[in-house]
C-alpha cells in the first residue's frame, strides 16, 4: 500500500509522523493508518522502525524528522 499523494488525505511526511506520535500517545489510530504512515516514511527515507519496537521507534529518528530523503 502506498500513502495517498494528496497531503490532506495523508500523503505527507508531516502527516506520517503525526500518526506515529498520536499512536505513541495512545490515541485512536487504526492499523491501516499506521501502515500508510510507515510506508510513507519508508518511501522517502528507506527505513522502517526498529524491529520489535512497540512504539515504532526509528534509529536516528530526530534526524529523519528534519531530513528530506531521496525521492
């Protein structure tokens, strides 16, 4: 599954990180939204969360959040 291209429908990295943050704060986020967010982050940065991380933590996450990766 790919994230929608329209940012208002979840196609931006800002949206993807926001979904991850909501989930970490124990907000209501369904698994489809998480998968869209993770796929969007992976599409830009080529990275997935640390294997087995219950909070979807990434290595060097601070850098990923500000760095624009290859397209």
